[in-house]
């Protein structure tokens, strides 16, 4: 039994604009056909499959896929099981032209502010 993550894949243009739904479906179908783990990670519309997946090499696969499709920004959102960590395992990874930017969600509690006392 591996670590499960729920994945969502969104595709935008290089300039972060919307992509026609039929083109999104074609790109998602292509990555799912090239990669068994991606098939289990998300559905044909890019949304989470519902059961989570163990796609351990998603960074390598998405880098290669984005390099093959440099006109698109691929946004992979992940929400892991979070076991054993006080921080949530929620992140976005942005892939463009074979490069990646990773951003983790941050849990924050605001400091005391006496003006907020009720």
C-alpha cells in the first residue's frame, strides 16, 4: 500500500489563458495514454479519480510532457493523505516547457488582534 494523492490537472496557455475544452481533453487523453500512473491519477477531464493514486514520478513525467507541449502551462494540484505530518500535504506544481515550479500550501493562524475581540 503506497501513499495516495488526489490529483487534478488544469491546462492553460503559456500566458495563463483558458484552453478550449476539446483541446484540454486531447492533451489529457495523450498523457493518460502515455503513462499508466496518470491514468489512475485523474479522469479524462483532468479531475481527481476519487480514490487517489500513487504517482511517485509525476514530476519527471509532467516535465517531459510539458517539454513536448511548450505552448501550454500544466497545473498539477495534489492533495495527499498527510499522514505523519502536522502540515497539510496540499500543493500546486506548475509545468512549462520542461521546467517546474512547486508551491506548497501553508497553514497559518493569525496573531492576536485586540480589535477583533467581540
